[in-house]
C-alpha cells in the first residue's frame, strides 16, 4: 500500500510516500528503509521502482522530497547539502513513528548526490543500522571539479566569489541553469526525459548551491559509520560521479563494507534494466544480511 504523507524538518513540511507491505498483522513490526534520491530529484522519479521492490520484499519504505523540491515546502530549488541531511534525519524519525516499523531497525538507501547525503547523515545518526550507497558523490569540490576543464573551474570559483558578496549585500543569490552545475550530456538527456512527465521539475538553482556543494565532504566523515555496514555500488562507465572518486570514500570507510561495480553501466543506467537488477540484487542481499525484514522472536532475527 502506498500512502502520501507529510511531516516536518526544521519547520518545513516535507512530502513523502510511505510504502507498507500488504497483509501486515496488528502489532507486527518490520524493518524500515528510507530512500534518498539524487541531485534536485523527487521521490516519484528514478527511485520509485526501488522503493516498491523493497516494499514487496516486506520492508516498510519511505521516499521523500527534500525541502524546496517536489511537493515539499521551502525556498524553491535552494539545494543546501546540510539541509538535505537534516531532511533525511527527519524522515528517519517519521518512519520510526509508524506502527508497523521496528524503530531500532532502520536502513537507508541513497543514490547519486543522495548517496553523499546518506553517508553524511548516517555518520551523524546512529539510528541508521545499515546503509546502501549507489553511484555516490564522495567530495563535493572534487566532484564539481571533475566535470570541468581548468578554465571552467576557475570561472566557476570567480562567480561563486562574486555571488558570496551578492548574497551579503542584497540577500539574494543569482539563479543559474541546473545544467550549469551538472553540465554533462547524460544529465541533460535524463532531465529532458523527466520533464516529459514532470514539467515543473527543477531547471535552475542558486549559485549558493554549488558553493555549498564544494564545502560538502562526506568522505571526511564516512569512517564514523563503522561498525555499521555500508555497501557501495558504482557504474563502471560513470562520467557524472567518477568511480575513482567514490573509491576514495570507500577506502576511508570502516568494516563491514563492500564494493560492487556494475559492468558496462553509465550513471543513469543503474536506474533501469538490465543494470538496475544488479544494484537491487546486491542491495537486497546486503539488507537481508544486516537488516532482516523482521524479528522471529525476542532476541532473534528471521531473514525473509
């Protein structure tokens, strides 16, 4: 059963979708998984099949729109990574309050920039017992630098410096095209496909956003997740979030951890068959091992 829900993060009403398996008995508790989507995305797009899959497998799942995006409140399209971390943590709290959720058995699945948000949030929040990270960003500065030539990078830094002054003197940040932040061709094509079904999707962001992304460094806190388990899946031919940058974050993570490469896949191909099957299968095995669906009896877990 899929239900539209709402709750609050720092006073902003967030919109979410709660996925509850059919046939749950009164008082029956299940593990819960929060799904965190990527840069400027919404809950009804790329991760929707993932949420439905894990719900069918018995997990109670929650997908949500970050503040300022989709149907959530907040300054429109103002993406600040640490705000998204707090939105993720608020979503964990909301999921814990559901009658059929074991509040001590919460996992997170984060993808792309949502993977970076999930790493940071999990490092801060010990309520997360198991983490899966797909095609993630590890270091905001290295990520944005990897998408630009030397001249383009210097131009960006100059514009961010000007915008910092603008924000202080006028209270406003200059709005730029979404593609200004992620200028790769694959992202442009993916956004065109999303706009066919959602013409209100994000098409611009403030320059405040890339400034905040540059200062966002999940790779510096990923070691705090251990000894909780974290799985990293990456796309072999990923240009948007280069594998070597994600690998740097993986190397800093503690055990238990696992590294899985999706052969021949590009970034966005991990969301659809045939490549999505490997991502889902690996994530399901990881959650089954470390976050089983439900307790069989006090003190024991049953894998389903």
